[in-house]
C-alpha cells in the first residue's frame, strides 16, 4: 500500500476545515453584532427612563466605557458605545431585514450614516444579496448607485428599490447613466486611447462586473465578426444570466456620434441573427462614451428602441455636490 496521501482526500478535508472556520466566524460575527445592538438598546432605555438630560447621557456612556474597558479590554470606548447606541436607534424596528443581522457590525455602522431611510434600506438589501464587503458597500454608495438606478424609475419602482433592492426583469433595470469607472485609475485630464481604457477594464474585470450589475458574465474582448468578407471587432461581449441575452459594449473616448449608434445597431443585429439561440432574448448594445447628446440618441435610434443604449462614463469619482448636479442634468 502506498504511503502517499490521495490529493483528492487532502483537498476535501481542507475544504471541510475552510467551511467550518467560515461558519464559526460567521456565527461569532452575528452573535457579537446582536450583542452590540443589545448594548445600544439598554443604553437608550436607560436614557429614556426619565433621565433624558444630555448631561446624564454623557456621564452614563463615559462611566460604561470605563467599566467595560477594565473587564473586556479595547472596543468599548466612548465613541464605540455611541456607535452601538446609534446602531439600535437606526435599526430598532423588528420588522426590518436588519433584525436578522446578516451583515457585519462594521457594515451596519456605515449604514447608520446614511440619513435617507429608503436609500439605507436599498444598500442594506443589496449588500446582503450580493455579499458586498464593507469596501464594496462604500464604493457603491460613493458612486451613487441608488440615485443612478432611481433616475429611470417612476415613484412606484423607486419604492420597489427600497423594499426589495434591485430586481432585474428587463434591460432598463440594469442600465445606468453614468457608469463610474474610477477603479481603472485613468485621471480625468489624461489623454488615453479606447484600447487603453479597454485594457484597464479587463485588468479590473471583477470591479467592472460589479459596476455593470447583477447576472453579468464575461464572454470576449475584441470579438471579431465578419460581414460580407469585411471584419469588425466588438470591444467587449458579456452575457447576462438573468435576462438571458448577450450584451455587447462599445467604448468611445469622445463625444458620441450618430455613426457610433449605427455601428452598434449592426453589432446587435449580427448577434441576434448569428450568435443568439432561439430560446434566448434579443441582444442588448451599450455604448459607453465620454459625452453624448440626448437629442441625437433619440433622433438616431428607432422610436421606443429597447436594445441599444448610450451612457456616459466617468473615470474619476466627483464629489457629492458635483455628482448630484450630474444626476440632475441627466434627468432633464
């Protein structure tokens, strides 16, 4: 009998241990998050027990911080106890999704700083459903995902975002304008080519997939198509599992021209007639451009077109005020 250990057995046991450790970590994380919520609840109840004076509240938290630090060490400073108090105040309603504490405590502390309850609910649901790290949650908030998705929706659909998160049933549910590509690391003032932008997106494919949204899988770059012995190349090709269709993307570093829309119509028609299976849905084309004229897009495309979209992209994240103005201008 050989003394060598079967590699499959080793891999199986390693996987068992990795899963066990992950489960233990998750259990500990959930337990501690609930404990911090309970601490916040007790502080608030004590403050509300006929002793709502600000001086009493300050002294209460200061004394608690001192006593808890003596016995439990770091993690119970005045600032942290105030965070626990705010955690309870923000997520005190038992009917919210937060009552199950499916995110880390750090996630919830960040969420408490989002003052709009509808926006906060949206990011909480999306963070849970997409397993966002805290870093990714912050990025999605800083790039205004909620506002960008809200632009193309009526009031009822915006309410759906806050109650259920992003539901993808048709292509309009996925389209954003603008797309935020700050992760490519191309300064706004730098001169770069479309091929360089494409390469940066491929290098940061995981980030790009997160920005594109739910259900995207990468298919190809510079996909060659041949029509009447003439060759053309589509910059990027994806497939969306939720919509069950190809999504082709063309990159334009300047202002969108009507010829760009015509070219995209050709790409979409090609994929529909050559690549698409009978049980799949029509191909979607998205042109990412530096600038565009909304009137030009509407005049060039067929009326009520739902296969071709033109969206701006930004390679630098604007500050909140600039971003809000940008969103408002897109909504006009």
